[in-house]
């Protein structure tokens, strides 16, 4: 019970940090892959949310595979 509460609290804490960081950084970043000339401009908060979501999904997939 306590472990579940702590894990939910940590998850909500990190979500809050990501949201606050996203709101504080509306600037655009330019992303590109080295051998290609194409670049994509997107807001920094969008990139942070994408990376956080991918990490969350990969973490859950590895946790499920470990069972």
C-alpha cells in the first residue's frame, strides 16, 4: 500500500515538474539528424513532453516484461 502511494506521488511530482518546465520554456528549438539536411522547428515544451512520454512508456513496457 505504501509503495503504491509513494510511486503515485513520485509520478505526480515528475508530471508537475514537466508541466512547469514546459510552461516556462515556450521557445523554439531546431532539431535535425546529422547526415540529413532537413531540420524541424518545434517548441521546447513539446519536445520535453514527447521525451517524458516515451520514457514513461518504455519504463512500463520493461516493467511488464520483467513480470
